[in-house]
C-alpha cells in the first residue's frame, strides 16, 4: 500500500469549474501545521515568499518569482487555526480559490487542500503543481526544506491528465 501522502487527489467538474482535492496527514499538531500555512517565515520554505493577513478580507500576497506568478488577492474564508481560503490569482484574473482546512486525526493533523479553477484552466497542471508544493510542505515541517520537486510535478501531471473529467 502506498504512503497516504503519496496518493493523488481527486478532480471533479461542475458546470464551468473544476475542483481538485488533495489530502495530507502530518505527524504534527494543528498549531504547527497552521504556522506552516500562514507564517511568512514558513511560507517561503514550501510555497512562495509573501504574507497572508489572517482575517476575512485580509490581503493574500505571494510571489512565485521563478514562474512569474504573483498572487494578489484577499482572504475569502477564515477560521483561526483551522481554515484559510484565498484565490491564487491577481486582480483582473478569474478567481481560483485555494482552501486549506485542518482537522485533528488522532495525534496527527489532516490537511485538506481544495483548489477550484475555471474549466478553461489546465486543472491537471494546477493539481500537479500543488502536489509538488504539498511535498515541499511535508519536508519543510520536518525542518528539511526542499526545492520545487519538478519530477513529482511531471509524474502527477501525467496521472492527473488521465483522470480529468470532460
């Protein structure tokens, strides 16, 4: 049986949007995982340099320098310590909500990442990109940050391409 943190997420289609759901389990408490998701000093180790204001309506700004992608959006849902959602897009672009939800799982923490994109986006590429970032998050929380795992991105992109509903 494969490690539960290696399993691919799911992709569904509803009218004009795709939804990808990825789940990871951490051998860390919710406070530690939450800090990885929200503290600028931690974001840089697995996602991108930037900051997220921890309140609904707060600014969410991340700069993926190498790719040229700059997120400049606002927090659309928030519950301290358990939920944060913002669009990984900039003004003038379609919304692409990215929702992180934490739940306790015994002594572990379950992270559910839900990505919602317009149907004209390449959802397989987006899901594969976040698969790679989840791998980076798992490494960063263990104190051994890694660079973007392009091989993981390529592998999961092929797998997601095969399961994208039409």
